[in-house]
C-alpha cells in the first residue's frame, strides 16, 4: 500500500512554493532592474525648479530618487504581487533566492548611503534608515582638588 503524503510534504512540492510569482532568481532581479528604471521615470513627477544666473533663468531638474525596499515592494505588488516571502524565506521555499535577495538589499543600502554621502538624499534620514550613527565618547578627567580648590590627598 502506498504511503500518503503528509500535508507538509504536499505543500513543499519539492521545496518550491506552488504559487511562486518568480520562478528563477533572475526573474526577481529583472524586476529589480525594472524598478530602477521606473524610478528614473518617476523622478519627472518631482521636478526641482531653480533660478540661476544673474538674470534668474528658470531651470528645471529631476532629482535622483533613492532605492528603498518599501518602494521595490510597492512596485512589485502593483505589477507582479507580494514579494515579502522571497526576502523572508518562509518555510524554506525560497532558499534559491537567498543570494539575489541579499544582493538587492545590499544594492539598496549602497544606493542610500552613497546618495546620503553625496548629499543627493538627506544624510540624517539615510543614517536612520540604515542604522548608522556616530558614537562619540567623551570623558572628563578632573582632579577633585581642581574642583574644590582644596588639596586632597
């Protein structure tokens, strides 16, 4: 008699989620490339107007928009569906996506930090988003006799 599959074995289906949006890691990365192109086009919706020169000539420039995980998630949701499961790797269904998800996260972080360092993006917000902070340790060594004016032995 054939042994029945447990519900977990049936769901795992060879460790590939049956409702995968992206079949291969390259498909997810191609969506990320499309997101980056989308940001270039989206920048036109946020024009930066400046008046330059002695005559105050009006110049319109489009800003550089930062990459964000939330932005990538919204972009994918609108076009493909939810992508959180690829980055969370629930129940090991997305083990083959670990490397590309890590690369996407690093590319987003690198974009934000570089943009913050070049003042393309607000450095303070960049620091907070990426858990960057400057620690300054200050110590004051003052002898007690300097404070009180008395000779302490």
